[in-house]
C-alpha cells in the first residue's frame, strides 16, 4: 500500500466520471451523490479546499432530450450538454447545501488553460471562490466545444484544473481501484500497482484503451492526467468511486494507486517561470519593492520605477532591482501600456487611472520566481 493520507493535502481536486454519477435510468444517482457530498463536507470542515470536476451533463441531457449518444451529431451532443448542465449543477447545489456549503458552476474550454491571459482570468475566479469557501463544480463547456478543440475527457481537464489552482492532490474517482499492469477485467493475471514514482512510456502503453459504458475516458487518459498533474507538483490518486462515500473509503485505506509528484506545486510553477526563454518586457523596481518580493510579497504598482518592452497581460516579464540586476521573473497582470500608467501609483488609484477596477498587484506572488543574487539560482 502507498503512503497516501488525505490530511497531507490541503487543496484537492476531485474528478467524478459519468459512469459513477449517472444511474441506469440516465439521471443523477442522488444516493451516490449524497455520499460524495458528505465526504466533501467532511474535508471542507477540516479546512481542506475542495474543487470538483464532474462529467455527466451530456449523459443527463441526452436522457432529457431523448438523444442517442452513440449516434448523435456534434450539435445534438452540444444541445444535450446545455440541457444537462443545468440539472447537473442543481444536483450538486442541492447535495452540498445540505451541509451549508455554497457551490459555483465553472465551465472551461481548452483555451482557458492554454492561453496565458485566460489562464490568469480562470485562476483568479477559482482562487476567489476558494477564498470564500465555495466549492466550484467544473466541467468542460461542451455547448461550444468542437471535436477538434475539446479536451475529449474530463480526466485531462481535471489535471489542467489542478495545475491551474496549484492543487496538492488530484483524486480521480474511477470504476477501477487503481492502475494495473493490464486491464483487470480482461486479464485476471493483471497486477495492481499501489505506488508510481515516475510515469514511463511503458506504463502509458500498459494503460491501454479500456473504456466504461458511459464515460469517454479510460485508464490511458487517467495516466495522461497523472502525467500533467505530477509535472505540476500535484500528487495524483486513482481509486474506485463505485462505492458509497468513496473519499471516506480512500481515507480509511481503500485500494488505490498514488502517482507521486517530484516536488510541490509552487516549486513546479517557479521552475517553469525560471526556465522561460521568451521574456516580453522588463519592470524596474525601487528598493522597497525589491525587498518585499524577497520576503514573499506580490509586486504592487507603487514599487514600480519604470516599465520597458511590449507585453500583454499574462506574458513573462523580468523584474530588475535598483542596481540593474535581475531580481526574478513573473507573469504580468497588466499590459505594457497599463503598467506604464500605473507605475509608482497606489493600488487604490487603479480604477481612476485605467477607468476600471483592476487587480491590486502588478505581479502576484504565486506567479513569480525570485533569483538568488549571487548565483542566479531560484530561491528554495
């Protein structure tokens, strides 16, 4: 058995597949969802931050609209998603309201996690919901996605969400209880692997192409998701969701596979920033701002002396101290023109200067890396 312990992870993304959530009648299995809601409430009450990535909208909507999912055209599935998404969100809202937990529906497309500006917008929204102790229920925006641009399954979406919010753990609730050397349904000799330190191409091949009756994913997509998440410093767990209160069962020692992350989410993000080759601009700081950044603070407009380059929001900029030395790098919260207007000003004046109420920081502390002044290496 691996060393997984729920309390080690404060921010957790839980992915729920259609085959678990949808009953034989094509509608939400309210009893199963009530158990999951109780598990989420238990984590919530122990000060964990929980986000849910849930499939099921198309399956529910297909039942409501009388659409055969196997033969449906893309526009039929998009219509089903529109009809089913309302019922899916309402089901989660009712289940979690029983524990006085507020929910929020968030629909994402691939561009929301791949485009740096939209990435920051989505990250800001989810971050604010988490701060307010809201449980976001996230799904792909299937009503506008196309076959060419959609994620294709919510395992990878869940991994991107975990990456987006710098989650500590991603829990993939599946119809199998972990990763095996082969499909355990087809091969009785398949061996369960409780702990994975490094995901190899051979493991990806072993994952095969197994699929459930309702969901679009399989073990292969779960391993791909684990690869994305662990690269971002997020541990990934595959465990069976085909039980009542699956998270409680997991915490009590239910069989699972833990894909260990080599570092923390913050370290992974900073490593990426430090290695970015395409830097679009430069922000020069006064001594007070430089010291604040070394102390783990965000960069405020008041500490900016000069802005150089031609960058947009979400681009990587270099941060330079008063001696002309590169202090670090970060993702700009404002474009070059906006940053130039805000340089040296108090955050309270942003709305008066730009004409809208923008973000209080020029670069957020979660989106920057500070270099060691002596050798250029990242601070630990």
